[in-house]
C-alpha cells in the first residue's frame, strides 16, 4: 500500500471539505524512530497547559480556548504536548480547542460543552466509548479464535447463515431506512471507506494480503455460491482509521477509532462539525443556510468535489456542513436535503413572526428547532417502532409527558458507543437493494441503491428527487426477520470493487473493533453465557446454531456481529436481545449526557414548555410535506407502509409545529 498516496488523498479530502484539519497525518509507522511509550499518558498531578495554542478557525475573538487532549479528554499536559510536537500535525490532529463553556449559550456546532463537566467530549475526535474492553491479538491485530487459529472467513459465515434476495417487509417503508442511515452518518465519519475503495488493494492477484497490517481482506471459499464462476477468492478490505494511525496513540494501547464527526444527534450533516465549516455554509442573512434554486428546488450550493459517483451530466454535489457524509448514500442525501430546507423554512417563518431578529438569532433558533425535530422524530417516531414502544417507555428512552424530561446526568461523557455504531449495521437487513421511483402514485423505474453512492448529482436529473422521494414512502423496506439481504448489498455494495459484501464487512468490522466474543455480551446483557451449543437456543434458532457449530470450533468463538444477525427478535421489537441491549445503552447515553437534548429544561437556552410541546407535534410526514420535492399527499405514519390504517392524506391534514410559540413580544413593542 502506498502510504504517501493515502495521506495525500486524506489531506486533499480535508482541504476540499474546507475543514481546518488534514485528517490523515502519518501514523507512528511512518516514523520508525518514534515509538511512543507510556509518556503519552497524562501523568498524575500534571495540571495541564491552558495557554493559547494557535489553532486557526476555532477561536472567537477575545476568548482563549483551553487545549484538550482529544483522546484523554483532559487539558493537554506539557509532557503530552512535547510528545505531540514530534508527530506531524500532532497538535492539530490529537487535540480539541475548547472555548470556555458559557451557562447562557445553546448547543455548539463543534459539540464542545455538550456536557460542561467534560467540555471536549462531544467534539469531533471524541473517542467512542465501549461497553466491554477491546480484545485484540498482539500489536492490535485481529483477535484469533480461542485456540489461536484465525476466525472463519466472514464471507463463508455470511453465505452460510444469510441468503440474498428481494423480500418486502410488512411494516416499514424505505423512508425508515433512509432516516436511520442518515442518523448513523450524523455521528461517525465513514472516511475509512476511501482507504480500500480508492487507495489500497489488499487482494492483489486475487490473493489476500496478510502482511500489510492495514489489510484485512476477506477470503472467499473456492465454492462460493455466487463468486465461484468469476473465480474471485478475495474481497478487498482495510482497517478503520484509529488514533494510532494519526499518531495520537502508540500501538501499545488498544486501537481506538478516530472520527471527525461530532458523536451526537445534532444534524452535523447539515451544519457541519466545526465552527469554521458552519460559517462556510451560512448565507449570513435572515438566519439562512446558503442556497440556490435548481429548477424549482431549493438546494445548497453545489460545487463540492466529493461526488465521485456522479455521471458526466450530473454536475451538482451539495455543499452541506459535512459534504462527504451528506453526499454519500441516497438515504443520507435525501434526508439531509429535507432538513437543510427545513432550516431555511423555519428561518423564514421566524423572520416574519419576529421582524426585529437579526441573522444570528434567527439562525440559532431555526437550528435549535430543526435539531429538536430531528431528535424527536428519531427518538419518538422511529426508535419505538424498532425497539417496541412498551420497551422504550420502560427503559426511559421515551416518556409520556407534556413537560420536560430532566434526565441530564453530568457524570456521563457524551459519545457514541462503539458497539452501537458497529451493531446497528445489522439494519442493512431492511435496506432495499433497489430504490423505486414513483410519480403521481405510478411506479416509474428502479435503480440499484449502491449505484447512487457519492452521487447526489442524480437528484437534479429531470424529476429524480421527486420520484425517489415519493418512491421511498410508497416502497416497502426489505423484510426484517428473514435472514435475507438484498443482492445489491451483499454481492457488490461498492461498485468500484469487483465484489463486496456488506454483511461480511459488518462481521469484519466487529473483529476490526476488537469486540470480545458474543458470550461476553450475553453476560453483559443479563443472559447466561453459553457453555454448549444448545445453550444458544434461548436466543438463536436451532438450525442457525447448527450452522454456527459447523463453522466455529467452539461456542466461545461465536462473534457478536454474527450473533446479532441471527438472534431471534424479542417480544414487541424488530431486533434480537443483544442489539437491543446495546441500543438501549446508547440511546440512554445520548439523552443523558447531552445537556442540550431537546427535552431537557432548566437552563437559559432550553425550549420553553409550550415550545417543547410544539416540537412534539411534528412527524417525518410533516417534514416531507414541507420540504420533500413535490410531496402533496403522504401517509401520516410515513415510516410505515401505506395500508388501510395508514392511507395517504393531503398534506394540509398532517399536523405540525405552530411557530407562534416563538413569537418575541419585544419585536412588536419596538415597532
Ligand atoms: C443504500 C443503502 C446502503 C448502502 C449502500 C450501505 C453501505 C455501507 C457501507 C459500504 C458501509 C461501510 C462498510 C465498511 O465498514 O467498510 C456501511 C456502514 C454502515 N452502514 Fe450502511 N449502507 C446502506 C444503508 C444503511 C442503512 C439503512 C443503515 C441503517 C442503520 C446503515 C447503517 C450503517 C452503519 C451504522 C454503518 C457503520 C458506520 C460506521 O461504522 O462508520 N446502512 N454501509
């Protein structure tokens, strides 16, 4: 693998994102003489450096930021700074500048002060907390099986346990998958994809490269049911980007994921993850995000260079706050477009109601309402359907109240749990492989979803945005509980590669993350660790257990990600017990560690109770009516399929937010 090329790609990528950070500085492997030792850890008693370190674009006039160590979450120590000075771009890549938290302010774009007790947590570069400590092989290599041998081929596991085909779900619409994948892209970055889709080939000559430590290719059995005729024996894959890669940590510490998205449900896709980026996408008047008209569609400026999938005639690539993630997959760019427009719709309405408000006040208020809607729809409309409403109520994920829910816990550090972001890949199971296009209730055509990767320019083709939008609330999602995935996702999810299997990759990411065996999570989640194969019958059907027992040497070798894919659903929910347990932990963490979660009160920037109760009036159907291209009729529960209980109604009949609750009486007095 050509490391300089890799670094170049990431530096270019970051500069075109107009972020101030080159993402991919060389890791310790590029500095053979620099083998960091325990001195990287903040020594006890070192009070840290609080003088200003110049980090461009992060400061607001007159405020002196404190420089935090991104990984350790503490003000940076002198020793640590000396160490980072020796790593190329170390101070930029491994630190977070935090302006003093201010009791009066609201949510910051850069995620700092999300919990003032841990001010740098919630910013980009926040490490992903884990439910259980990582287990790697020596030098952070992939963990072997208990007897020291390599774990079975992820592709073999996938083809043995899960089939492929097109089966429709009875409940969910494709819109649910769009919203869910956008929620994932809101809190981690997927830049590591470029490592193996553009930069490196770990399957040169069809042979898995086992020498390069960044390569984790998936071997394909000779008799693979689909790839055998083409003679493909290897699926290209590289490891995820870690603090070790960028030089912040030595390899002697467990490999931890490095991500430059704020790990929160904060619409970073729309607003960006840094203050600089947010300033670049603002119109600086009327509280608006910069926009232009593409035909009769309001869209962001469209000259981002990241849409590598655009065809020659597709010229738009939208300048969102996070213009790599937000242009990545169709579900993500449609959803981001709706919430981009929702911001401007809110800002215009607020400006009418409160003519004395200036740009900043309008922008921040529209942003606050928009994020509150985003969180409300995720927590109250989508999650209860997946986890089960009764379960979600019992666990304190949602509440039946018309008041505040003050469950902010200052002892919880903001972040997204590693097991959550890897585990929820299981929802690939309900992603249709082909997206249907509809116009005026008539089916027009379908397009393979992976062919729309990094291709938001497609939306501007004729009526494509309108047709994909209508298609997604009419088209059923793929079936949830059938152990079958769409061929488009498991045979060639990455069109640039000859073959790629999203679920086999999901299994590999569990290994890449160093997750302990499934049995450890069974214990963590209150199930009995399995001693025999039969002990697994409480969560996995006997025929699947039988297949597992043929592939793994012992029950202790069964992996978390594989088990998540084959566990039976718990009552009232659309997922098995372990993923349920993981999701509950993460959803509680998000709401409890985030001072600005929309239901929290008791601080100056909080929504008032009447405002909060307006947020509770909205729905994804309302968001589409207001912002979807040419949406006039929609079913009220739009995450669900249309049917006798959920027939489309005119948009006028779908309730929404009354912005009068944001009326500022002082504007009238001033008049
Ligand atoms: C057009 C449909 C989709 C495609 C083509 C797609 C493809 C991919 C690919 C290629 C990856 C990265 C593989 C790797 O690790 O190297 C990925 C990651 C992921 N996908 Fe999907 N996906 C789709 C829909 C969904 C949906 C509906 C969800 C629902 C939650 C989802 C959740 C995730 C998550 C959570 C990750 C991991 C994110 C991370 O670790 O950074 N995806 N997907």
